[in-house]
């Protein structure tokens, strides 16, 4: 029975001809746009997550505490709300780090009469504190430490980046929604034409006592087939685009965003895209069906 | 099998009421071959439409195959129609399907197992003498052949009741004779048949029970 219903749906698609092709093309465009924005947004999301992990707040100390006091200071900071971890960097450690940064010019440091670098605490904020608000509160808490001379660091720039990522996602959803609505209307138009071409079959089916599902299902199936075909084409286009563009962009994004590679959809994402296409087509078919019912 | 009790049907055309049937009552028993005759507009098609529940009467009761059609819910109509075969003056064959596919289509939409479809479709085509034309398309058939194909489609489910609305209306006398012979054969197998025709000579030649309609009333029930 299912084979018959699918066969009827395919026959209907052939009948719809160019209108069905336009519907498939529109679904392809809408899902390719939606999928494209989704990919860009998810890669930016990875970058934001990575950067959030790298956010550090540095507490410069007035003077290097004696060895015995360091552990107590670290413990006081560790128990503060919004602190995930803390590391003590002594004056000598800071100087070593500076030499490493300077590389072949590290000899300049040896000319200094005294080590000018202060001892410091490198604080890793917890996930909740990597927001502008959370970071400000943590900065205020750290600033009142009696040992603190100055506190540096902020999560504002990560939040700004995150804001742009959300904006991009919203634009993607908006563009996808408009194109999806257009695709549904095109599938509805194609299905209405199909229903007209199919009126004799429908009449005979009703006359011989076919169930409503048997009458409706081919129409719904052809809509779903258009949607699935559009989704497969969109996915194909995204795969090709990703495989061509990603290797060329990766050096740049590695340098700017710190991402070693541009990710593609997960298997769940692929299924979701195919499912969205099938749903769009099915909805178009169903709307046409509902509009034609007496 | 069929029982109508004081059935009336009035169509509303704007403010104008047009009566199509007036207080029609009759009974048709199992296995009967009944001819429904009358001039065009006498109410034959309206009456047949009430019998396969394509329409409802304005008044009165219609019972077919034990189903009370007036009280029947929409969801029950499909199950009821599976027990009825219907043929029309225009054969209503699907033009893009062969004769065999037209007949098999009915079985397929009703979920008949695939292995049974071919045998049953060819049984029906043989019964109407059309098995040799199974692969022809409707456009390649004569009007008589098209009507026989429609008959094969109507009887392929072996329904206990066959309703035929002017099946010979478009045919010449020889072709009409062929259709009538097929209908007689089907009737001989125990199927109840109601044949609507405006051709008085055909009704006489059939020598079966004849209900004559005039102005929406049964004016004669003879034979």
C-alpha cells in the first residue's frame, strides 16, 4: 500500500512539472541560507566558547608576599564567588615569561638594574563570571584585597563578540523564515495544481470507498518529497561550499578567531536540516489539501 | 437490500426551490435487476446519487445494504461505498492509465494484496470481454469498450450492489446491447443491479422490473 501511495506521489510530482521544480529550488535556497547562517553562527559560537575559556583577570600585588603567605592568599581568592581557579606568579616568574615573549631580544631584560615586574595572581573566572556583569563584580571583589595594587581584565569584548554572533543567528533565522514562508506558498501552489490534475483520481477514490488517509497521503507525500529534495540539494550545496571555502579560510580564522578548523554540521544537524525541508514541503502540501476540502 | 420511504429531494437555486424527487418509496430485494426509467430531468440521477450517498434527501429515509444513509456519519461513508459499484454515462476512466491500471487502481487504493490484484483485475476484464484490450489507454477505446472498462472497474471488488447511471446513454444500439448483455451476466451472478436509463425501448427490451419516474415521482412499478 505504501509503495502505491509513494508511486502516486511521484506521479503527481511529474504532473506538477515546473511548479514543483520552482518549489524545490525555493526550499533549496531557504535551507541553504538558513544552513549557511547556522554554520557561520556555530563556528563563531565555538570561537566565543574558546575565548571565554581564555578570559583571565590579573591582580597585581603591592609587593611579593613571603612564601608562607602565598598559600593563604590563594585560598582566600579561590573561595570567592565567580573564581574557577587562581595561580600565583612571582616577580621572577613574570620576568621569565617576559624573556620568553621577547625571544632573541631577551638580553635587554638582563640590562635592568632591578626586576620592575610586580608579582601577580592570575584568576580564571567561572563560567557564570564570564559576562560583563559577572566580570565587573569579580573585579570589585578582587580590588578590595589588601594585597592588591591594581586589577586588570574584562569580559566585555567576549560579550560584544557573542552579541554579534547572536545578531547573525537572528538575521539567519529571519532570512530563513521569509524564504521558508515563500517555499511553503510555492509548494501549496504546486499542490493545488496537482489536486486539480488529480481530481478524477480523487473522485474515483471517494466513489470506491478509499479512506481519507489514502486520498490525502499521496498529496502530503509529494509535498514532503519536494521538501526533502530541496533539503538534500541545500545540504549538497553547503557540503561543496564548506569543502571549497574552509581550507582557504582556516589560516585566517586560526589567526583571528583562534579556531583551528571550521566545523560542519554534526549528524544531528544534518538530520535536522533534512527534517526541516521535509516538514516545509509537507506543510505546503497539507495547506493545499486543507484549502481544497469541502 | 434497498428501501426508500417517502423520499423527497429539493434543490435550492437562490430563492427558488426545485423539487427533484417527491415522496418516492420502493423496495428492491437482493439479486434483483431493476430498471429506473424516465425522461431527462425525471429524477433518475438524483435518486441514484442518494443510493450511493453522494447526496442526502430533503425528507424521508434511505436504507441500502442495511445502512441507514440519512443517519450515516461522514466517516462511515467510505466503508459503505466499498460494497457498491457505480458506473456513469461518461465512463470516467483515468486517461493516463491503461484499462488494466484503471481496474487495478480500485484494488490498489483499497489495499488489496499485490499478488491478488492482477488475477482479480483480469477476472473483471474477462467478465466484460475486454481482457485483450488491457494495455490500451482510454483514448484508444471505442465508447462501448470504455463503458465495459468502467463496468469492469465497478465489479472488480465483487460488490453486492451495482448502480448504473445511463451507461448506454452515449452508445449506439449495438454497443448498448453489448453493455446490457454484460449487465445481465453480472446480475446472473447474484449482484443486485439498478440501471437508470432514459431509453424506454431498452427498458422494455430488458423485461425486468421497471420503475418509471416522472417529475420526481414513481408513476409506474411494473414487471
